[in-house]
C-alpha cells in the first residue's frame, strides 16, 4: 500500500500537471495558490519535489478534481490528453473550455478502463484492420467503399444492417468507444491512439443515435487511414475536405449502408410496389438505422434516386421523427452509456469479487451509489430465462463460476 | 457515548429509510460526517406519487441533521490525519471512504459503512465496523415500531437505496424474517 512518503513523485507530478492543464490554469496561478515559488511548483510537476499531503489536499478542489485523482498509484496515460489538447488548441471558433473538458473526460475514462482491465487481468483483445495508405491518384471515397466491404467481410457481418454497432466494434474489433456530453454540439467526435490503450474514440452523446453511429465509424475510418494521428472532427466541414476526411466519411456511410444491400432492397421495393416513395425512404433509413438524410444521400450517390432529392425533402420541411411515428416504426436499441459495455461488465465483476466497493463502482459507472447498485443488480441478473413452467424467471449470474469440465 | 464516522453508502441507506434521525439517535454513537462524504451524498430517491413504480431524484439537505447536532462535520486536521487520508485516497476512487477510514483510524472511532471494500479495508485497519442493518435493528429494538412501520423501513431501504444486507452478516436473517412478516 502506498504511504504518502512513498508516493511516486514523478507520477504525482504528472497527474498534478495534467489536472492543471485540463483546468486551464498556469503554473504561476497554482504556485501562487499554494503560496510557493514558481520554481518550487515546477519541481513538483517534474517530480523533483514530492508535494506535501496538505498541498495535495488543498490542490484537489482548486484543480476541480478529487484527491484520489492526484494520488492514484497507476501510471497516467501520457500520450492521449496532450496530443488531443494540441489539436484542440488549433481549432478556432470552437468552445475550447468544453473541448478541454471532453478531452479530460476521455482521459479519465480511458485510464479507468485500463485500471479495470489490470484489476481483472482481462486485457482487451485488439483485432484491428490493416492500415490503408492514401494515394492522390486514387479517389479516397471510392477506396473507402471497398475497404468498408472488406472490413464487413473480415468481421463476418455480410451486408446486412449492424444494429448493435457500438458493441460489435468494441467486442469484435477492440475499439474503446466512449460517449461524452461535454463535447460542443458542433463536434461529432474525436480519435486518438495510444501505445497503452490502442484506439480510443469519443463520440458526442448529445447527438441522436443515428448520428453517433456515423461518428463512431468515421473515427474508425481514421484508425484505418491515419492510425497514429489524433484528430477532432466537426459535424460538418466547410470547403473541400482533405483526403483522409473523405475516406473516413465514405467509409462510415459505406459500412452502414453497403451498396449491394441497398441496391437489393431498393430493387425489391420497386419491383413489388412499382414505385419508391418517401415512406419507403423512411422505412429504409429505419432498417439501416441511419438518418433519413444519410439514407437519401446514399441512394442519390448510388444513382437510385435523383440528385437533389434530400434537398427537396428538406425544403418541404419533411419531419423524419413524425414520419416514423406515423408509420409505426419502433425505436431501435441504443446505448447511451458513457463507457463501453465491456467496461461495465468489468466494473460490475470487480464489484462482485469485492475488488471495489459501492462508492468506487459509482465512480466507474459515472452515476450515484444507488444507481450503481441497480446497474450491478441488473447486470448480474438474467430475466430472459424461461423455467420449466414456461414462465420467465430471474436468474442471478455467478460470474466467478467456471463452466469448464473438471473445474470446481 | 462512543464516536463513529459515517460514510456515503450508509448515510444514503439510512436516508432511504425515512427515519434517519431517529435511527442515528438510537444507535448510541456521537456521529461525525467527514467533509468529503458530504459532497458524495447529493441525492436520494423518493417514490413518484404521480407515476406509480417510478422514482424522483431529490436533493439531500443534511443541514438540519448538522444543525441539530445529530451529525458533526469534520475533516482531517493535523499532519498525521492528512497523511492517512492521502494514504487511503490512493486506494479508493471515492475520497469519502478514504477520509472516513483515516479519521476513524486516527481518532479511534467506529465506522458506519455499507461499502464492501471499505468494510474490508477498515477491518484490516482494526476498526469496529457497523452497517445499516445493525443500526436499523438497534433502532427497532429501542423504539419498537409497529410491524408495518418496520417492514416499510426495510422495504424502502431495499427499493430506494437498492441495498440488501450481505447474507454472511449476522443481521441478514433478522432482516429477512422481519420482511417476511409483511407477507400475509
């Protein structure tokens, strides 16, 4: 157990420095707050001088953090926050404070995920696709279309819609997909790759589920085309987009709406009804779990409906939500949690094993203690089992029980 | 009276009972509320009378309990307490648990907690640990509420705080038996 005098000055210094930068404070401001000289404070950040416990306790609220966040003994992830922060600083006209808060969110979630994996000895299995190099002689969007087909094939997804997209990417590819409500509305998501954690994606939770699906695949496209380059993506980009952005955008839409599948569906509808109406467009967007705009533009791109169809519908004030209700379309399953499904299972498993307590669980699950207990109860209980009488039964799941023959 | 610190888990469970003040008074402790715990007890659940089966999240106001002296605010004062707080803060993602254990350890207090890990760490540190079921039972033994009231208290803790006693604890059987009495 670490004693205050055995805290690692280097780790503590790094954590204090990261907390300061995330809060937008200068070294002078913090030094003044602590009542010490700037060189003394710099020595703390560098790890040359160990902060005293009273200084740590005083600093935590000043930096908007908890004492634990500063003194937790695990190594901080050093190559995520600074790189994304550097990207954020170059973005003019965006709410920089909100962006910095979202980056800090991602950093904390990613570190918590890593700590849970270590605690449970359950490292994430990466199954990343090969990198693709862009060539100015080849159209990036067309290249992306082919890569999306290959990627679906590699993952055994065929060309049908992927409704549980987030968990598919998390479990089958090994992506770490987090959601944040801190991101400014104009930002769709961000991407970073670290040696320790692999690919980390942050998606804007404020956006509707259809948009989030595009955003997470867009960031996935960045993993394929510029893996080691962190980036922050706007919802819309004015002017001509660079090739890597065209690739990521086209990859996302092609993955969600594979050309072969869309053509087949479209032809089936036209063959059966001798027409393709707005209602069919709405049905199709629901089938692929994309926005009506994305569906219409994809059909336009594939030459199945005339160019400008979406613009026409937009001018006519077409309301997709109301149209869906009129057509009786059922809501599709969505995941709104800030952390991946696997992260939740690891946290609940750690709680069940007694590695963490109720308060820690609430921290990991980003909720209050009561809700954390409720989530744990739900996660550990299967209500979908049918008993001998044919009635649904609740079964408590014992995560620790081995199912291998010969095991106790 | 002996002293005890209370953590967020236990306080939330007692707040769900609807009889927090009476239970704390009947426990036979002078209660101390560490400052980090106060920040962690922000909301409790209440039944939404307008929507049966649904709950409302209601802000907690601990000031009446503090003003009446049932809870006394506290924090780490001297160097040793601060050192121990930081020591435990490295082990918990919640500063409240760390502060509770550090203060209880240094001031020779008992600790009221329902947090699984805090119970383990506090026992390793040689502290006397009490839990929500112990406190509710003491209140029930002392105040002798009618059966319906006691059952409602236990049910409310289970439903509103999502807390059930650990089957390995001695009070578990008492809790289950009292709840069973509510079933006709």
